[in-house]
C-alpha cells in the first residue's frame, strides 16, 4: 500500500499543509496511517477522498455539506456525476455572464450609457448573500453558533435526513393542534412546542426555555421567519410563539 506524507501531498497536489491539518482537525479527512514516528500518512483511498473534497470546495460547498455527502454511502461514480451536473449548470450560467460582461464592456468602450434592462443582465435571475452574512454577523461569535457548527460538521446524509424528518414531525404536530382549534396553552400545543425545543437542543445547540422564548418572538418579528410558518398554515407563526411561551411558563422559566 502506497502512503503519502503531508508534505508530499502538499507538494504534488498543491493543497497546503495548513488545509490538510484543518481537514484532519474537523474530521473531514483523517489520515488512515501513521509512521513509526507518529507522522500523518495518507493512503490512496485518502487521496481519493481528498480529490472529492477539493472538487466540492471548488464548487463552493461548505465543509459540513461536503462531509454529509461523502459520508452518505455514495460511491465515487455518484459523486463525479453530481459534480459534473453542477459544473455544467454553472458553465451555462457563466457563459451567459461572460456574454453580458462583453456587452457591458463594449458599451463602456463606446461610452454608451446602459439601460436598466442591460444592467440587469449582470444581476442574473437574482443575487443575495444577505441570509448568510446576517446570520454570521448576528450569531457568528455566540456559543450557540459555535456549538451548532461543531455538531453539524459531523452529520452524515442520514443524520440530515433524520433532522428533516424530526422537524417535519414537530411542524405537523403544531399544525394539527391549531387546526383542531386547541389553544396554544393546551397540553397538545405545549407538548409540540417542547418537542420543537428538544429538537434544536439535541440536534444543534443547548436551548433552555428562556432562550426558546426569544426565538419564538423572532418567529413573529422577522417576516422571513414568519413566512416559513405561514406557508404551512395561516396564523401558525403567532400560534407557535404563544405555544412556546406557554410551554416555558409550564416549566417555570421566566
């Protein structure tokens, strides 16, 4: 079996030593072997995984999503096919972008003002980094954010499927309680609210009832969160908020 040192992998493939150490630290790519002196040694199988990681990173996937994909049981062929489809999609988008830039360049060189329609070509079908930027700005330095990042980076595809199923189950319980005409203070609604809290607490970050109250208020205060619940059931955002507050009251949390 051929083995590779960190330095040799870095020299041959152009992946920095620091990057390799980081992948090791976060559990994304742990060298399978060690030398007698305790140095990391990569096997051919490790290099094959590194190849998949690098391609996914070049496609700008975050590390936690890459880990979930690679640990999801798919073989190399599946990954290559997915990567190829993604590249072809982006290739079409980039080809259109190049054409739009060329037209903008021609206008600038000829000192021709651009119409709003011509300018819109460079915006594509829509562009937004606001959610990621806002989330990082609001919570990036909090313990909850760090704890959630540490937990989710280890999640496999099966873990994410379980997370999704659990959340759908919680939402269904809340919708059914509301449709049944049960008040937010009913045992059914409060139990669903508690399941909501436990889901976040167990899967993402430690969440006590006081913190849960603040999340509940945000579900109504922020239109984007409100829409998530309103798309499931009209009036559900306020219902969920009230059920969470009632559940916190039930547990004696101010």
